[in-house]
C-alpha cells in the first residue's frame, strides 16, 4: 500500500529528539516483557487456510459528495482530506447529508495544548454490507479510486438485510492520511464491510493540529522543543473515533441496523496507537523526561477488541505510552498486533514490550522481513488474522474462537508467525 503511511516523518522526529535528549540515556529495553514468545513450544502452531477476499457481501458507503473544481493547481484533494491547510468540510457539496461529528477538547493543556476547549469537526465515512443488486453508482475520486455504491442526497443506507443488526468496526488510519487517501485504505474498509461489519471511519485531519514536515535543522530543533501540538493531535484521534461512533449509533438512518454490543476496532500505524488509547492506555505527554510523563486520554468501553496493523507504540527512546510503556499496564482490551520484523518506524520489539503489559487476550503476529508498509504478499495473512480475531472477540463466533486458539500462521502468502500470545 504505497502512500499508506507517513512513517518517515515519525522516524525522523524520533531520531532528532534522540539527538537532543539522549546523551547517555537508555532506551526501552525489554522491561515488562513477560509475555509468551512465539518460539515457545506451547505457542499456537496450526496452519489455517486464508479467507477468501473480498467476503460474501457487496459493499456500499455513506455520502461524502465533494466539489473538486475549487482545488488549486498546486494542491490536490488529499490535502483537504488530510488537513493540510484545509479540511474536507471545505469540499463537501451536501454537508447536511454527510456524517460530521464534533469533538470539544477537554480543558487539559497537558494533552490538548492550544486546542484545549476548542470544538473541532470530523467528517465520517461509513461502509457497510449491501444488497448484491444495489444500483447506486460508485463515486469517482480525483485519485482514480472510487467510493463503492455511495449514498447521495438523503438516501438511507441500503443494507444486505434490512432487519438485521450488524457488528461494527471503528477504523483509524495512519498519521497524516485519511480513509480515502488511497485505494488501499478504501480496500480495508471494503473488505471488513464485505464480511458483514459496519465500518466507521473519521477523517482525522492530523495536519490541522501538527505538521511534522521537517525541512531543516532549525525546524527540527523547534519541533523537538515544542511537541504540545503533536500530543494534542494524538489525543484528539480517539476522541474523534468515539464521537463518530456515537453519531452513527444515534443516527435515525443507522441506529436500528447496528448491534451496539458488538464493536471492534482496526487501526493502521498511529491508528494502532489510537486503538490502545480507546482502551484506556496512557499517552506520553512529555519527551523531555524520556517519556516518564503520561496521562490517560479516554476509555471507551464500547470497544470490545481491536487490531493494529504495524501499530505505532513509539520508539525505544520515544515510547507512545510512557517510559517502558507503563501507560499500558493492566489494560485489558483484547488486542491483535500485526507487525513487520523489519519495521524501524514502529519497531516490533517496542510493540512486544507494550503488548506484554496487556492483561486481556492478545496476539502479536510477526511478518518476517516486512517494513512499515502494507505487504501485498501478506494481504491474505493480514485479513485472515484480523477477521478471525474480530469474529472471535467481537462477534463471539465459536468457530473463530476455536480457530484463534490454535492458529499459528496462515497458509501461503508471506511468512507470518505468532510472537506473543
């Protein structure tokens, strides 16, 4: 998935802060890592067949109609979707029929900096299982991608079974991206929906709060010395997920079609961090003390389980959840992490340290040789693990529970194995 992540900016920031802060200070080490490793003889070892992609349902999505004619030549629509100088609200042609959640940042300057007390809009897209004969047109995007069977005007969602209640997955993209910034993200929404989930995804618009583009050393020093807005951006992400979820659960067009007791999450890169924050994890609030300061952002107990693909748990000297990931101690959110062994932006060792502190069901799956990117060869592995975990922990499907208990890898594709269980 090219364009799936902006990990280089995070990696650059980590290196810069390391230069300024660390003379002689140690990193995260393996403190707290008392979990069971994948080399344990008792580790799950069954090889399962990959799921068919996409799933059995056709997919449709909510109204996000936009007017792209006003986008300047030196800009593109992505800059609006991602919050660079603009926001997607500036493009909407039918805002009254577009899902828009509002978050008011709490009066906490440690977490929200200059944004404390401000109200911020978050546009939301929802994708869901629809009928095979849905005649609504795909909505073309200027990137060449499409939003499948998009609702227009005040059209209600057209569910595959109008009398059924469907489970939910809240979705959080990587830093500086959006749910529609690439075909790859749209594919994630669609695959999850094709297996019967209602997928709710806010446009985080990260660059409205923090732009980590580092062009020269002077910029780097300023960023390293003043990270309040970076923390605010991270803290606002889970609040936008919760607000989007509440909006859809309470919406008259959606509320009778959703099972509010079956809600899971899926996050990519920093979206994986967002899932942990939703589960009550503490977020690092200062890097000047090497992550010793951290604070809980929120705890949305509606989220029953979550998956993180190359989840961002920080760097050894810049942990996302406090020193040695202490902010994860005792968190019981069931969590599946899928990490690449060659990922230097979201190192698997740091993820393992953090996940070892979790007290709920957990799996850390290692993708051998994979960097901070979507590995096409592992696509079936990624979604077979993801859907098995969500079906087990969110839906409580007996078949998925049984499969997950013994599952060690997925046949074919890349080289995947259980590292922590």
